[in-house]
C-alpha cells in the first residue's frame, strides 16, 4: 500500500504545493549563484547565451538520459550533455539562431512572424528585442491552433515562419512543407530544422501510430514521438518543396555559445534558411 493513501487529500495538496515552491526557490537560487559566479569571475565565464544575453560559467544538463521512455539514452552517449542554458532553457540550435537574428534584427521588425511550437530560449530573445510574433501549435497553448499538414491560413500571408523540430512529428512531411511554402509571402523566409543523421543517405520513416512501432521508433529515431529521421539529402528535400536554401552554420560562430552539437546525435549544428522566390 502506498504511503500516499494514508495522507488526507487536503494535506497532500499542501505538501505538493510546498514541494513545488521549494523546487522553484532552489532553481532560482541556483540561477542567481550561476550569474553571480560569472560576474565575480569574468575570466571563468566561458559560456555565453545570446538568447537571454547572459555570460555563464557553464551550461547545464537537460537530463535527457533520465527519460528512457521518451529519449533513447544510446543516442546521447558520448555527446556532451551540458548544453542547456540554466537561465532561459536555450539549447544549441536556439543559440545559433539567436546569433543569426542578432545580425538580422532589422529584417524582423514590424513583420508578420509565425512561430510553430515556440521554444523558450528564442521566445526570450524575441521578447528582449521587442519582436512581435504569432505562436502556433496543435497541442500546446498558442495564439493559433494550427495543423502543419493543413494550415488554415491564407496563401502568401507571412513574412517569416520559424519551425524547429516539428517536421519529424507530423504524418505527412511533404504536405507540411507544401503548406509552409503556400502561406509564406513571395520573398518571405522559413527557418527550419529537424533531426538529421549525416550517415544516412536519405530519410527513413515509420508513420504508423502503434505501441509496437513506438519501440521501433525509439530505437531508430531516438525519440518515441519521432516518426522519421532525415538524411544527408535534407537540403534537396527543401529545394524540391520549391525553396531556395541557405544554411545557418553554428560551427563558424562564437565558440562561447558552444557546444553546438547535441544533446543527441541527431541534433546538428546548423539550421536551414529557406526563401520563397519573389515570383513564387
Ligand atoms: Zn539563455
């Protein structure tokens, strides 16, 4: 019999609230210590997060290996796990994109920006820089509830779209790319990234939603809710959808935002910058 069954419900609620408050205070103290340490010893502040604009002694682990039902621990082995900003939660791809946006801020001002599955680190950057965005998600709370495979938005209606690590979750990725192209204004830009294994020639996928496949997906793609993993031809996949494609390459950026690879083997150090041609 569980000890919980002996505790009256009102007391259990008080205990849970108390624990949540304790956990919040503990995290807040940890963050303060981290910032004070970096300020007192600037030479030791070897990490920098461009999302929240903080210098830090180190990034921290996201403890992905502690959730084997969701993340395949094997995919994290041998890769540095201290990649998460303790202040804003940014991981390498967010710091790479924030570094890129710092140089292209003018292009974002007063533009219609649609952000699918908004990420905390980049949301922090947008807020700090007073860039207005519209968030979209199918499951989580957002400004718009949108299905990436059937986006209920007019043609040619957005200047920028950001869509990081969503394409591996949807049933029909080609349909999703067609939809993203359709709603982007001619001359508009899509920032997109997804899990890639360069050792794979091309994409592999397993789109059936069954328990048996869940296990297989965990093994093949590293995460139970990933339906596919992309290969070395990822840029061509985007070109086939109609985009002109450039790469935002983190390996050439300030080393203090590193490590840029990780926390899993399919988290690469670049994002795609896809442009819809003016006559498109
Ligand atoms: Zn940060």
